[in-house]
């Protein structure tokens, strides 16, 4: 499957395709190893293109026949596709190919999962189904007929007709091939109807395997709420007569926004209180919304080329975050988003895989579905909205939808509508799309004669291929507090545009306490020396909920770093501040639970590296354990009360209120286990009547010891449920004590249920272990070898998932020479592997560069 020397593609080389497609007709005769696909495609010369070479992408296809305007032709075929002389006028291309979905383990194109046929075409999977200009700027209406003896046969658009063993679908909305989908299987639907604001009656179905019947209600409910929200907030109504969602067990990513037929990893659809956690419910709601929102931001308006990926992904993530904030607590959602951004995107930006939100080249586009394109892309839109205000944002979006509906667009088109709708020059702002790396904003201050001045300096460190950076536009939301906690200046946005700049506040009676970067108004790292007392003050008094949490978080980070580097005892001021938050009943329980969570080991390693200290994963782990025990002891008088108070009587509800109470209760349980030997956690596990409590108690036991019996019971109870067992596998790999982690993980990979070709199971074990920082970075290098061995093995069957998981190595350069040498050797061993995929080849090259 390796191309000799895969060539990178460059943004600057974009040229339009020589032909337009007026109509696509596809006919599928589904057979596991001999599926026949007939395609009839109406082409016409593209007046906007100069290059008229007729090249159609196609990979792993057996061509049976081809014809132009009814006359057989013999195209020239390469591993990438075919070319052929064509008329200079409109013509009809017909081709029949044979493919083998049952042998498709890469899960890209048409493949099989548990006896069901399904497709995944983004980014370039359609070329494994038929010969086609498989690029997002070629948009066409599709008509599809499926012949197969399975009962449910689905494709994009509206149903036209169906009979025993066949069905026909028609999608009138022109779309690129990456949005094509087909599903055939024995499936059952959970259904409802929705009437759009335009009066269209839409049939909604969530299709699952019969064994999963009854677990689709929450997905369906989330869909209905998403449809309503997009009408109310963005004025976007749905545009077909049906909306189908299908849950698939074998899926490389989370879900896919195919027009009218969203295909989901079953973990983001299936839920019941007994099998899904609060977090699962939250993710289902978010991802159902995300894929639905793509109907406008992605499907109706798509990307000109894959460099523009953030045009649809950044915007759709931003929209789904707004939705979740509206459905749940906006403050908690913001804190969680920032935690994820820092854990994934800052980590990416700081390492060998750093790239701009709009990359300039790639070898394998599948490697660019990253936290930078998605999450940083969404942050960039959040900044834009802050800079132009909500009304300006709404005007710009209206213009975007009106002007670009039905088009394949660029980041320039996107920024242009903002410039026109708001009159703002976004030339400098555009650097957010082209410069990689996380800007550091250094802040110092002085106060004289009632005037308070913030001296601001911005600097973005070099990233691969970008040594020099220009200043960016950084909206810095700031508030000022007086020493008694009153707000003397409500949130104001400073626009930092220069490398150095001052912000001056006059007429103040006394030196204020600044609350900087409120709401995390820009994806930057703030550098400011401030006393622990000031952070404790902000944790107690800041009116901005994000910064209130942030004060506690940065205080905890400082304390933990001192514990690692100086073997210091945890600062009493921090412990007192935590106690005050934990007992403050005016605060949302979900917020309190977040405040009681300590910064993760990777975050601490990153913070140490940022200060020029080589992190020691074992010392970090040990310090974090000591800190947790110190918190447990210091807050001992609180736990039992909190635990009792946060009980959720009555039937389980996945809503934010109860979920927050459960989170706080489980946080208390975790700390209590450090004092009572896990007795309460054992009882909690035994009494649990929902998965949040069951898995929460099991995690506590795994962390504090004494989980063996509970693990066995759990496996006996849930052995039949794949998604639940993924949790069982994942937790053990993630929470194993550092010295046992490699052995525990190895044993898990030898478990008969380690069905490693299933991406969810592979991610649970190998991804879970990679997230166990002290285990993965074991000084012996055994963790690196274990992961490398499995990446090599998976790469041969599923390059996309294997390549994604190689990001486990993205921080290797921050460690000591011994570890570096071993990580490098593991990466070089992967790189030297014969037959390595293009996906993995590109990743290890970048990791080693
Ligand atoms: N567009 C989907 C995610 C997705 C991306 C790539 C895939 O295969 C390479 C599959 C799904 C989304 O944003 O949800
Ligand atoms: Zn998306």
C-alpha cells in the first residue's frame, strides 16, 4: 500500500478542475467481496479552468468497463486514478468497477462492520468506491440505487422508491463526493418528526443494530434540540424530507456529516443510564449537534480544497460549543473547552507536529484533522466574534450564508464577509490562520497617581518551518477588582496588535487587582508573575467564572511544580482556598468539582518544560499523589457532608444539574478513598445504579488500590457490551500505577476480548496507556516499544487510526536524554518498517524532524 515517495500537496498549487459535474448516478450491487458499482456522470467543460486534462481519482478499484457517450473507452490507469481523452463538449462518462468491502480494514470507502455495509468518504475515501474527481470543489447532485438483500438500504437525500432488495435515493443539493454515504444492514430505527421554521415536515430516524434498540432516545432528542437551536440562533432550517443517523461499531473518527445521512461511531449515539456516563451523554449531545450543524457549515457551504478544512470544522466546533453552552452551564463548558484546548492543541502547537489553522502543505490530509484545525480554529472564530461583537457576527454570518450557499469556499471568502459586514480590516487578524504556535503574552504593571498601566508584550515561539512570527491581533478581555473584591472596571477588551503595547486605566483610587484574559478571550499563554495570595484572592472574588477557576488552576499548578522541583509541602494557602470553594454552596456543583481536579501530569510536564526544567514523569506522578492526599486530609471534615448532600435521588437524568452533583460527589469519594482505604468507594460501586457512579467508583478503586474484585464483577456484568467494555479496558491502562502500567497494558492486549482491529478498542487500550504519562514514559523505554509495536501492527490494516495514535510521541523531545534516545529509537523503528502507509510515514517523519 506504500507509494514509493508520497508527494506533498501545496496550497499555493491550487487550480480548479477542468470539468463541472451536472449529475451523478450510482448503482450498487452489494456483495461482501464482489460489490459492483456502476457510475454514470454528466461532465461539461469548466469555463473557469485552463487545464482540461481528464483525470479521475480511483484507488483499489477493478475497472470492468468504461464508456464515453455510450462508446467503450480504454483509459490509462495508475494506482492513483485514470485519465482518458474526452470531447470538448458536455459528455457522459460511464464506468463499472468491482470492490471488496469485506476486505476493507482501513474503514475508508465502502466497508463492512458486523455484517452491515457502510461508507466513510471524507477526506478522500470516495475514490475507493468509483472513479471520480474526488475533491471538495466539484459539487453535484447524486442519485443512487442500492441492490442488496439486507432490509435497510440508505443513501443521501430523499427516498425516491424502494422494494424488496432495492432502494433509490435522490439528493438534490449539489455536494462534493466526500459527503456521499451509503448504508445497508439489519437495523432498527428510533424515529420522530420535526417541522421546520419553513414548514417542511422532516422524518427523523436514528438507526442502530437490533441488539442496541432502546439506546437511541437521547441522540434523537439531541438532534431535535439541535435543529431548533440552529433555526433560532443562526436562522438555518433543514432542507430535506428525511434526516437519518446510523450508529456503526467500527469507525475511525467520532462521526461524519454526510448530507442527510450522518454516520456515527456507535459510542456517540448509544446511551442508557446503565451503560453510558454523564460524559457520554454530553458527548452525544455535542457530536449530534456538530454533525447536524455541518448541514449548513460544511455541506451547503463546503471547502474549496482541504487546506480550508477549518472553514467548516473551526466554525462548526464554534457553533457546537455555543449550543452546548446554551444547553448546559456556559461557564463550565468554557472551562472544559479550555482544558481540552490546552491538553491537546497547546501540546500540538508546542511540539514537532505544530501547524497553522490553515496548513500550507500536507502529504496525507487525514493527518490534519487536528486539534489545531478544529479547536484552535474555533477559538479564532470566538476571537472574531468578540472583536466585531455579537451583532456584527450575526450580520457577517447572514452574508456568508446568502453569498456562498452552494459554493466551495476559502478562508478569504470567510474573512471577506466579516470585513464587508462590519467594516473592519482583518489583514492582521488573518495571521491566526497562517502562523502556527501559541502566542505568549507577558504582562507587567505599574500604578502611579491613580493611573494603572499594563505593559503587554507578545511573542510566538518558532514552530517547524516558521522561525519568525509577526504580532497577531489578540483580544484581551480584562476586568479590574478593588482589594475588597468589588469590580472597579467591568470586562473590557484590549486589542493587542503590537509586539509591545500599554493599556492605561486612569482615575483609580488604589492599585487594582487585574483579572486578565477573562473567559479565555484568546488562545494564548499568559505570563505574569503574581503572588499566590493574589490568585487565592481571584479564586475567591473574581466575577468572571472562567478566571475564578483559572486562578485556582494556576495556583494548583504552582503548588505542584514546587512540590516536584523542591519537594515542597503543598502550600496551606492553596488548601484553604480549595476548601473555601468546595464548601461554597453558592457555586455550581459542577464548577466545584472542576476546581477540585488537579492539573494533569502532562500539563505539569509541559509547564516544567516551558520553564526550562526537564520534566521527570515519575516525580510528577508522585507529587500529584502527595498533593491529592494532602487535599484529602485538609478537607477531611468536608467530604462526608458533601458526599451526602450531593446525592441524586430519583430516576437518573443526564442533565447538567444532576451530572454536576454526581461529579462533585465522585470527587469527594475519590478524596475519601485516600483516608478510608476505599471502603466507601467499594460500597458506592456495589450500590451504583448508573454507569457514571459505577465507573466513577471503579476509577477511584483503581487509583487508590483494591479494584481487583470490582474489575471482575464489572467484566462479568458487562462482558456482552462492547462500549462498556471499552471503558473497562481503557481505565485499567490509563490508571495503572507507573511501575505496573506496561505489564498491565501488555496483559490487556493479550485478553481474548482485545479486538484490536476495532478502533474504539484499540484506542481504549493503546490510547489509554499513552495517556498514562508516567507509565508510557517509563525510563526503560518499554512503554515506547509497546506502543510502537502496536502502531506498526495496526498500520498494516488501518493506517488512519494508527497514524492518529502516533501523536502519543509528540512530546518526546521534552524529556531527558535517556528517554529521548529510547523514544527516538522506537520512532525510527516504525519509520524503517517496509510497507509503511503514507499516513504513518508522514507522521513519523514529522515527529522525528
Ligand atoms: N468531518 C467529521 C470528522 C471526520 C473526519 C475525517 C474522517 O475520516 C478521515 C471521518 C470523520 C467531523 O468533523 O465530524
Ligand atoms: Zn466536523
